[in-house]
C-alpha cells in the first residue's frame, strides 16, 4: 500500500486480468478506467458503497468529493464543456439522484456529454418504497438523452459502453446508468467492449451533398447575408471551419450565448451576441438580412423571440444541425442540412472556394455600411465615469487583466449577460454557462471542473450574490483539491435580472428580489480557507483584479459592490421582435 | 389532421413510458396507443393515433426517431394503409331487445362471444369509425360496458415496416 498526494491509500498490487470474474462494482470502476476517464465527481452513499470500495482500491482515475450532488454533475459538466470529453458523475440512490437532477437537466438543455452513474436499492427492493429509493430512470427520463437500469451484472459493461457512446455521439447529452446495489455485488466475467453497435441509434455525420450545394449557391447570391452560429459549433469542434467560412465570405457573424468563442469576438466581422440581450447590430442584421446561415443553433425564444414575428421578415434560411428535430421546430427553413456541423462546413468551404460565382461586392459593401451605422449606436455603452462600480466595468477590466485568455464560468442573471457582452471570447470552450436551463448555482462547481481539467489555466467564475449562494458549499471542495478559481461576485444585493423585469414590467414592485442578510463574503471565503476581497470603488477594480490573479495557487473570492440600479441593455421584451430593443440611451 | 404512426422499438422495460412521456412532455395529442411484441420478440410494434398540424406531426416523428429505443418509424397516413380496432361491448339483452341486439350485431358483422340470460358481449372489429357507428346505432341505455383496443395499422401492399 502507498498513499497518493491527497493522502488516499492505494493498493498497488491490485490487478485485473481480462475475462476474470469480477463484481459489478469492480466492473463499474474498471469500465471507467478502460474508457479513459480521468476524473469522477461524486458523493458516496449506501447504494454505491460497493463501488466506492473499489474506487478506494484503484488509481486509474481521480475521484473528486463534492459537497452536494448537484455540484458533482455541474463539475462534470464544466469538465466536459472545457475539454470536449465525457464528464462523469457518481451519486447514490434516492436523494443523491434527486440532487443530481438539476445538474442533469442543465447538461441536457445545453447538449453536454455526461455519464451519470447512480446507485439504486437492490433489485428485490425496487418498488417496495425502500430506504433511499426513487424511480431514478423515471425521474430523469425527460432530461436525459437516454437512461438505463441495469438489472443483470452480465449487461453492466456493455451498458456503460453504450452510455459513453450515446452521450458523446450525434447531438451529445447526459446518459444515466442506474445500478442496483446487488448488481454491484454479483460477479461475472469482465470484458469491456471496444465498440457497440445499436440498431436503433446511428448518429448522422455527413450532410446531404445536394443540399450543401444549394446552400453554397444561396450564400453566394446573398445581398444582405448573415451568419448565425450556436453551441453546436462549439460542441462539434467546428470553430475553425466556421471562422474560415466567415472570413472567406466576408459576411457578418453573430454567436448565440452558447456559441460564444466559436468565432473570435475581437474580429471586425463579429457583430456581437444576438438575442434578448444581444447587440443592436446583431439583432438588426438578423432582422434585415436576406440570407441567413444558421449553424448549430436552434432559433430559441431568447434568440429570435416569437417565431411568428420572426417569420414576417422575408429571408431565406439555411440551417445546419446534427439533430433533425431542431430543424423546422420553431421556424421554417429553405435549405435544411442534417449533419455534423464540421463536416458540412468543410464541404461548404470547398464549394464556395470552387464556385465561379462571387459575392455581390457592391451589395455587400452597402450591407456593411448599414451594419456599421447600427454599430455606431454603441449599444453596450454605459456610464464609465460612475462613482459606483458598474458591473460592466468589472468585466471589461477582467478581460484586460486576464488578456482575454481566461476560462470563464457564470451563474445566471444579469452578471451572466454582462459577462457574455463584455468578455470577448476568441476561442471556443472558454465560455462555460448554463444557457438553456439557466441554472443558478452552476458557476462555482463548473469552474471547479474546468480548473481540475486544466490545472494551469486561469479560471474565473463570474457570479452574483444570489447565484453564488446556491452552491457556495463547494468552496470547501475547492480547498480540498486546491482549485485556484477566481470568484468575481458582482454584488448588487438584488437578484438583478428579476429586479430588472420588475422595474420594466411590474411597476417597480420588487417582490422578494432583494437579498437581505447577506453574509460577509470576505470572512466567508476566509472561513473556507480562501482569500477574500471586498472592492467598493471603481479605482480599486483593476488593482484588486491584478492582485487576485497574481495569487496563482489560491482561490480568491472578490466581492465587488456594484450599482444596484444597473440594467442589462439592449433588451428585447419577451415576445417582441428582435428589432424592437430597449436601449440604454432611450431611458 | 389525424395521423396514424407505426413504429418498431426495442422490447425493453420502460420503452413504452419513453413514448408516452414524450407526448405529455411536449404537449402532443394522443388519441390511442397500442403496443405488443412482434414475431421477433426483441422488437415491439406500436401504433399511435394522433392529431396535429403538419408541422406538429413532423416534430412528433422527429422526436420519436430521437428516442434511443425507437428503431424505425412510418407515418401510415402518408400512403394507403389499413387500420383495425377491436371493441368488446356488453349490452343489455332481454325481452324484445334480445332479438334486436342480435340483429344489430349481425348487421355490423359482430360476433356474440358471451351470453347470459340478460346480456350479450359483442366482439366487433373494424376501423374506429365503424365501431363508433355501432355505438351510435344501438340504444345507449342498453350499453353496460365497452372496451376498445385503439387502432392498429399496417401499410397496403409492398409498404412494409420491418428492419
């Protein structure tokens, strides 16, 4: 026996022989090792004790003990988003699983590949309302790509292989494997399949060539083109191809919240994020374009508002997505292309290069002139002379201090939108946010996952005083595993986005959105063994950030006391057309 | 529009609830759903009768296809097809009604499969509209109990749903 850096005793002599009879618990652990898993985020409990006992005996992967199962899934999610690999979480039955559901649903909405392993009561006790029993497969069914209940140890290894296969191929998503406790004790010969073939599941890769030809033609005929890309480009590792195509064509490009970083934000052809809090120029270009290329995006309600409104403008739409059900779900499209975005973009680039037709240069120049006029409105302007710290200012300085090179996670609300607007992401997978589900509490555990995946990286968690409290217990995990995340807490004493809606649409009646009795975050951070800072003046923002980021090996909790009345602009009111934005200057 | 969708799915525990859950989660209509294993016991065949605009039906088919357990789908309404439903009706049958009930069953090509002094149980097969017509045709007071299977469908001629 030896002990590793964390003081965990390891049995070096433990070895497996292929085909040897192993228990379900040994098989579970062995499968994860054979799958190449590096990190497992989890929390033990009765139903998974056999599995934990095997984890104790192995050193193929590292287990990260979180303080709440929700955080285990968010951390695995942060790991997955930042690496492109499958994130793995392990939880016990009953409350372990129900706590994990928020994390699973978060990953499902953003199509993040996860394998979540949950313990279950023994097969004989299922349905008996046993201690810590819930119908895990039933509870998670609507928020997983697929789930399994393994009732026979002989099916365990194949099921785990299938779970990884399903999670990581096609449109990715979380997969749950629920394992009853007796199955973890039963023995069978262990063989990890190298691959699995499922007659009912075949992910499409190549797009239809005829459709791609039509798309190339349509793009070259455009007079007011627009390229709109989403999270699918990040997930499909197709940022390179997207950037190449956009530059080749010279067309404007916008990214959705999920797609930030897929096209470099500092590039002049980037018109900013679009949607409810998108830039004036991005939304106006969406509204006025004649040909729209949508890549790995899903026209969701926070992006285009009401489909009926959006459809009133005549534009031809090309839609590339790996999931056929995303196409024609909310808007009708002229050229649907189902396939892997990277493979389709490769073909599209080839066709555009080879085509004898060229873009209509005068029309394009006219279009850019129009876009630049919209840009001149400077819709993200804010009061830079303010004596109270403006949240936007903090993000701008954060971008400067980190040279635009940090990995940024967020929680949900105003701070998330400001982060999206003001931190200019030039690379994919650097921006880690809960877009679809909008899960408060996501930021800190996700940042842990990112930091553990990239130990040398600069990781910032941009959050607010309300969100951070939803998973603040993870400060303890951060200490245990030495994850030097920098927490940027934009503290305006309000659930800012709720307050903003109440100001705009509920006659300034701030029902329950004020955060009273806040903890002293500096002392709280210190109590958890970290460094705490409170920053109250604009002049202190930059020096404090420099000081914090210089502390390479420490978690620093930076509590920025920001302007309570600041709102996120532009804003498209719910249900309005995306061209109908409320701008800061209009108020 | 009414659509009748046939699908083959893995005969696994929970497969049915994935389909039923999809319809309720996404707010799709479901008029009837029948399911049973096929000649290959690893596969179940399901027939779903639903209603919706063309866009909704397109989404239903795509969403069903996305379910991992679903192997193959065919919208039977896209071409010519046959659909049949089975109904068992228990009716009051005594006095002068007894003869009348027998006659009605004969007209609709139903079979009386259980008889007591006061009741008949009639088995009736056909498209749903025929079963509706039978219910319409007999005295509602005479109906003691009905049970219907929901529609099963199959394509005509060479239209085959098989893997």
